C-alpha cells in the first residue's frame, strides 16, 4: 500500500475529489531497459498479493469510493470453484468477511457525528438466501508485476517468472472517507482495511467453506430430484420456519417443523415432507403458523445459507407468489378464464391503468402462467375475496356474475397446464372440496386433515360444477416506441430506484410492491439496471422480450452482474443482487406507457 499512502498524503487536506488516488499515476522503470521511465495509470494498489482496486462510485460521491478487494484463491488455501459452486462459495466468504468490517466500524462509530465525519466501511449484508451478487464473486485478476520504489515510482520485475492473471475472490465494498481528515483516511485505507483483510485470510475457515459447499450440493440434488418427481416442494424435518421479529434470522425456541407421517419422504438422505403437485390447501386458526409455512415454501425458490433454518426448504424455482394488486397497470392481457365480461371491454384483450383487486389478481396469474410458472403460492389474506371464492348461495342469488372464481379454475390449471397451487385459507371452506391435499396448522404443528375435510364436505352435500375449459394463451407484442430510459423530449436518461417500492425510468414510475418474491433491496436496483439495459441495447421495432431477457441472463452467467451498473445514475445503489427472470418480466408487465399490443408475430 506504499503507493496509495503516497497518493493520499500528497493531496490537499481539504480535498473533495481525491483525484490523485483515483487516477493512480505511477512512474514505471524497467531496470533491464535503456528506455527512459514512463508514466502509466492504475488505481489498483497492492498489499503483497492482495489487490485493492479503487474507483469512483459516482460523481456525487467522490468521498465514498468503491473498493474491490481481490484475494488470490491460493492465498486463502482454496481450490478454484466451478460454476456449480462459485455462488455459494462467494456467499460464504462474504458472510465471513462481514465480521471484520463490523469490527472496523465499531472502532469508527461515534453516535454524535455522522458517517462523513467518522468514516465508515459499507459491505452488503445478505439475508439468508444465496444469490449471485456483484459484492462477492470469483474472477481472474492481474498479479502485481513490480516492486515499489519511492513515492509513486515502481520497478518492473524481470525475473523470468510468469505472472498470468490468477483466480481471486473479489469482495466489493464502499468506504466513506472522514471529511477533511486525510490522516484518518490514510489510516483507514492503508492500515486498518489491509490488516482486516489479512486477519480474514489468516483466520479463513476452510472447513466451514467445505460444509457450505456440501450443503449446496445437497440442495442442488434435491432440486434436481424435485424437477423429475411428483412433488413441487420439500420441507425438511427440523427446519426452523418462523423468523425473529423484524429480522430474517430464525426465531429462537421456535418449534422445529415435522412432517405428517403419511407425507414423510426421504430425498437425498434428508427426511421431510413432500408437497405433491396439484392443489394443496393449508388451513388453521389465527396465529397457527400457516402463513409462516407458506412464506418458507416461497423462500425455497432460493437456496439458503447454513444457520438460516430453512436450508432444506426447497421449492420449484419457477414458483410465483400471487396476490391482489389494486391499481396496477395491465396491458392487453387475456384474463377471460376468470373474467367473462366487463362493461365496454374485451376480457381476452384486457388493459387498464388501474386494475381492481379481482382483475389484478387475474392478470397476475395469467402473466405468471405465461412466464412458465409451475407453482402458484396464494395467501387468502392478500387476495381479492370475490376472485377467490363464491359459495352456492351467492351463485344462486347473483346470476349475472362476470367473475369465474379461482376455485372453479384451479384444478384446470393443474390438469391442462401442469401448474400447481398452494393456498393458505382460513375463512372459507370452498377450497376443501376441490383440493387434493388439505393440511391444518395447529400450535405450529402440521396435520393432514384431507379425509376429515372431505367427510365434512360430504355431510354438507358440497358438489362443484366447473365451467368449460378456458383459453390460457397470451399473444402480445412489445414495440420499441415508449420502451425507453429517456423521458420524452429529453436527451438524458432517467433511472431511480425508490426505497418505497418504485422503479422510475424514463417516463415510467413502476410500482413493484406487489412483487413478493423480491428478497432484497439490491434486487430492486438490479431490476432497474436490467430494464435500462433491455431498453438501451434494443434495436428492434418489435421486441421479442422473452429472447432479450434470456440473452441478458446468459450474459450475466458469463460476466457476472456488475456490467449492468452505471455511475451516471447517482440515486441507485452500488451493490446488486440478481433477481429471477419472473421478476424482470413482471416489471415490464407493470409499465404504464409502453406500446404492448395483442397479436403481432416477430420477423
């Protein structure tokens, strides 16, 4: 860090730009050459073999640089990870590194002063889920090929030893410099941070990494089994499903999950409850744990880290949580399976800027099916009542009813399209007669009450009359006009991500509060940048949005997620987590000003 020390201490004490540090000029001397020394630029500074690449976050945060710390895998004593395990290994390292950043921040903290006076280190604090991130990943990085002289002079190594790029663990952090305190900045960057990294390397838990990798392999094996089985979800015995209040941590003293005897299966050496494909109802009294179970099943679309409690809750990765979403925009969606007619409208080609609870829930289901979701997760408490059910008496009283309730279509969805549904129901027995399996939560324990429920339905002489088969197809085309990150009449892009649950891009203000499967705020920032990428990289008049999204994810697989970030957008955060394709398509579907029309083949 000798060169970085020279840069920091050479700057004016009241600097606000830290220009010399970002430019990283250095005088390069080749001892074996008669050529004169020359100047080159690099903002990567080394502490032995560990690199610290320092870059501006954006123009309004010159005092809060982004630092990518690259630690050779050989230094950590680990093998180069393969594609199947690199995300979990990077996730483990990120969680382990947090301890050392927390220690640094504890030394800096002064409650009477803001961060820009104290100084602070910022590190992504992940929840229990394991996701591809730009804050921890593996990449090939250059090796240091010089020795330091005085000041910013370096001497090239010409010892005949090859120094090709090497695989490194890369951890991205941000550092808030203390205002007008260069000596403290020097202490933070050149001493405290490198020493913390050295302690992380020295204490690195190779055995813990091995356990995390073994868990990931077991999770992957269960997911592979799930894809080729009659099941849509698996919850291991002993899982801790409730969360501690206000956190994503497992609740202390919670009752561990235990499968019902008849549904207990063993998968890849793990015993637990398998939830079969079809229609499953979870019921129970208030505060019995039924929504907690559904939340855990929903969380199972992602793998979870050791200690989360839901490590072996595994769910079909295509599952989508569905709710009513009053006021959302709908563009040319076929909702006719659920809404037969509307005043002055064609429900096979339905559009509105302000959907009702029932039409929004219908659109959410139709869009999820169109995005190849094979499992729908629905909680009665977040649904439109008139969409979910209509009992015999109401059907007899109201003869002219446009809504075909979900009860009448849920079995058709499974039998004709292979889309299963898991519902939490507490206030109506309408689903008992049509469900394949019915579970009851009581005192946080699950019981199979299918037979009892069917007997109750028989005693009430409950019969179901199903409507004729529906047309579930969507045929829509997105056109490029109005699909833009540039507000109309402006030559400057606009992208903001609000912590209130809105993505603002171009002329759009997209409400994403109804996307319940987004698990971190960093996924929201990534969604904003991904939508912007789709817009600025498009050259087609007719957009094959599914192909464009697939191409985008293929690129993230190859390059990571960070290529999406642009420092031009100063309100967007620097840390990004990769969302699923389902959430990106849902973002597009909620745009109000795009030109999405029914029909239209691609050329």
